[in-house]
C-alpha cells in the first residue's frame, strides 16, 4: 500500500482534475470515498483544491454500509436518498467521487427473499444522488484500481494501476481531434448495429447527437456516447463472462429487446437481480445510452464496467437514464452500463460494430481510419 500511496502520479491526477473541473478560489469541493485504498487520490485532491483557494469536504461511505443496509434496513429506509450525500451535493460547486474497485465479498448469511427488490431500491436512492450531482455540480467519477481486484482477475497490480493512469492522464486534446469523426458519424447517422456470434442488436440514432468524453467527467476516460431513439432498439445482445454492478456478479447476461423495451432477461448468475433492476421504473426498461470505447491506452479487460467501457474495441449500452445533451428523453433513476467486448479474443467471439453499415470494428479489428494507430 505504501508504494501505491507514494506514487507521484496521484498528484498529477489531482492537478488534472483541478484543471478540467476549473477548481478556483471560492469553489466548494465535495469528495466521496468508498475505501481507504482511494485515500492517496483523495488526499492529493484535497491539497490541490485548497491550494487553488477552494474549500474541500470529504464523505466516507464504505461499501460495507451498502451491504449492511441491504441486509438489515427496511425497504422504506433503503429507498430514501442518503441525506448527508444529498446535502453535500447542495453545498458543492464541484464534486469528485473516488471509487475503489472492490470485488464483491461472499457472505455466509442468506440474502433476504426480497433482496433483488432491495438492491433495486438502493440503486434508485443512489440514482437520485447522481441526478443531483450532474444537475448541480461540475463533477468527475474516478475508478481506483486495487490489488484485490487485480488478484481476482489474475493480473499484476502494477499492470492495472499503469492502465488506470494511462487512461486518466492521456493527451486529451489530441484524443479529441482523433475521435471527432466518430462523433460526426453519430450526429448524422441513422442506425448502429452490433453483431457477433451471440449478438445482433440494432439501435436507431436519427436526430440524436454525440457526447464525447475525453478526460473531464469519468476517469479513466475515452468514449463517445449517444441516446438511442427510445422505441428503436431491437434484437438481442449477450455479455459473456462475469461483470460486476452494484456489488453483484452477473454471468453470461442475455437481453432481448422489442421496440426499445427489454422483453427477455437470462443469465447463468444474477438473472433475478437483473430483472429487479430493470423493473426499477418505466425508464429502466429502455436503453438510455449507447457508448463506444475509444481509448487505446486502456487495454486490460477487468470485469468492471467503468474501466472496460473505455477500451477501444468495446461497445456498451446503459439501461435507464439518458443523456439530455444527446437529445435523450428517457428518464430513470437507474443508469446501468453493460459492456461487450468485440475484439478478436473476446469470449463471445469477434464482433462487428457499424454506423449506417460503415464499420468501426470489423470481425474484432478496429478499422475506423482515425482510430487505427
């Protein structure tokens, strides 16, 4: 831990956040952390924010608290947005969450029979905080790699950490210039299609616009997103392997859509939880986001959606809340990103991603000229 804590790149990360979020004299910066492994990043940002003349306050919300709440609180308590977090969003002009990658712990205690409903209620409460964040603050979410997660996916911790910093401290101005042609294709496009041996999904995007994420709001970063037309998502998509969301494991998740709505959910693990999340509200049955990974510096598949969605050669959808800046109108307290690997060695087989039949990824290989290095 000491070597990680003393890594000079935490200071570089803090300076990058201060620049991108325009932290200045008089700003009020709230910082959320979920684990002590995020403290090197939080400490660096506190120092940097104060030196820029801002105020800084920190909230510690361990994932242990989420698990205990699900086990012991009433449904009415769980669905209530956390008051301290809501107050912090009301106080802040700038918000940064440092979220360590923590693999779900197996519990010997049996889960309550209504656990899927409890988890959906908790995500609803967290969604309310997320809405306050993006409505009221200049914000960033930073996903911090940990040795624990590296051990679970059998990768050396330094590999995961180096991938993180590479994807957080990229040359973002140069990246924006390279990626602009993908944004233009989405802005003028009609249909996106995702195909692989286990997937065939069409998403209408006519009239919607692209949002480019390049170092401002999510770190590691590197994606372009849009909001599909609400009733123009049809077909099926499979997410092979194990992914983690809301502290739960999902294995080989399969979704089928008709006229924009999820009509079938299957999984080898986590199917009931997935169905409960999708039943959160009316909007959670629809795709609020289509995202395309653009980062060539983030390469290691982790099973963590926040990291994997940035990898060049991947595509993701998010069930629930749409980005209004893309023309999206779907409203939901849920925003569940689920990532599909299309690369040659992907577990579901090499895939293809096209915008109006023009391929970005073709049979597992990136072919879009501005993205090929």
